[in-house]
C-alpha cells in the first residue's frame, strides 16, 4: 500500500492498484536518484583525492 494512500480513496487514485503502481514508480525513481547521487559523490571523492595527490607528487 502506498504511503499516502488510504483505502477510502482520498489519495486521488481511482483504485488501490493505481495508487500502488504510482508508489512503485516513485520508489524506483527515488532509488535511481540515490544511485546517481552516490556515483556523483564517489566521483567527487575521487576528484579531491586526485587533487591531494598532485600536491604530494
């Protein structure tokens, strides 16, 4: 069941299945965003490590 969905239909979806589908797509999008963000952080860490290595060459 979606986080924002209540069985009274107040979530705006026509059916619980629609709400669950919206929830699943939202979770997939959030997961992909987290993956992209962690990759970006790893790239930044690598960048700063490379900068640090320049000073010790």
